[in-house]
C-alpha cells in the first residue's frame, strides 16, 4: 500500500484542503497519517476523519518582538527530531504539507529522510512558514497566477485549492427549511470567519432594515456574537458557526459576503457564487487577504470593500451593485477553469510517488 503523511495546522485554512484530498487519496489506495501540533485546531479536525494523528512540539516563528521568540526555536528543534523519528516509523512515500508553523519541522525532517515533499501555498505571496519550507520541497502548488513569480522555477505548479466535494452537493430547499425562509426571495449569506468580525457584523446589522426589504439574510457571525434582540427577526437567521449544513447554505445563497482567506474564496469560485470580499486589514495581518481579494477583483470574480471604508451604507450599495451585475460575475467564474484542484494535485502526487 502507498503511504502518505500530511501536515499543516494553526488555522482551519491549513487543514481543510488536506481533508478535501483525503477521499481521493483513499480511493487511490493511500494509507494516510497526519502530523500536527499537540493540541492545535488540526487535531480534532483530523481525528474526526478517522486518520491516525501524531502530535509534535511546535513553536510559532514571528516577524515581531515577543518574549516567546527566545523559547519557541527550541520547540521547533524538538519538533524536528520528533518528526524525523515519526517519519522513520511511518515510512511514507510522500509528504503533503498545507503550511502553518507546525509544518516546518515536518518538511525539514522529510528532506533529511529523502522523502519527496509537495507544499501547497494558498495565499498570493508565501507565508513565513512556507518560505522556510520551500527549499526542501519537490513541488509547490499555488492558487493564484501571480504567485508563480515568488516560487522557484521548476517547482511551482498552478493548481488552485482543493475543495471539499460535499460543498458542491448542497440542497437549497434543505437550507431554506433549516433557516425558516421562503423560496420566493433571494438569499444573502454572510461569512465572517470562525471568530467573526465586529466590522462586518456591525455593517450587516446596521443595514439590516434595508437588506430585509430585498433579501433573506443568513449571518454566520462568529462565536459569542449572536444578537438576542434579532433572534426572531423574520427573514434573518444568525448562527455562530455552521459545519454540517454549510453546503446547503451555499446552495441557497444568491450572493455571499466573506473575508478573503484563500481557501474560502476558492470555494466561492468553484461554486460560482457572486461575492463581496472584505479582506482583513493590513493592520491586523500581513496583508495577504488584501492581495487575494484584489487578484479575484482583477479577474472579475469579486467586488472588494476595504475594511477601513466599510459602513452599513457602503455595504448596502455594494450588494445592490453586485446583484445588478451578478450574471457577469458568474460568467467570469465559469470561464476561469479553476474549478477544483483535487484531480490536479492527485495527479502530481501519483507522478512523484
């Protein structure tokens, strides 16, 4: 049996593309194992897939001063030797890394064991963890045409992002029933991320009266961000987070408002959903979401609002604009050819193995 070890963690975005590949890997006869941090978000997500999970020591590599910068390198070194020992035991034919800081010692350990490595970089410019890991990689997959210039020639492959198959099979009527909506009014879906966004939540609720005149609104507002006063508002359904019914909510959505994380926007592209992207501000990140959003905007896939300029009225005007031109957004996405990366990446894995 062919064996593959997968790694990546820290956020769900460093795990869900790995999960999206697992059904195809199993179908092709691969035995899958996973190496992540002791107690990161990846642990629960992977164990739910019935995949053997191995935790190692992990430290964050920061671009800014923090007292932990003095201790975390030792955690990374410890993780390297743990990963090296695990790889000797598991004997994989290939390692697939989705990034995040836990992946760095695993990729470096794989190189010392002469195990070929495929890395997937989601964002337009490589993050620090992948920058450190890329020299040890056999191939580097990416989502954006603009990313190719940041990657070593001969290693870079434009694949897009692996999409969970279940997202493509949602049931619109099931979602309408779940949200207690009617079938005669369009649906607006707002996704602010797992922890939500105060900026987006305030803009949505500030324009809710106007929105509900034209739309039914599904609002994924993040943990602890439900508004009790709006709990029974007709045509408005708010949830902290949705997992099992997400495919159905996508199927019901006529327009989506979202952050601009690479995996999230690639899902919108695969589903051909007209969308408004509100990228995380550069003040709160390295600015990767802004670059992602602008790339999608330039390709005609998305309408972009900078967080700093977001107000209820700006949001409402953008929704009206995208609604009026939704056919052109759908056409651009249909012509992109970037439906799903699973088959492309699987071919790459098979070729290397």
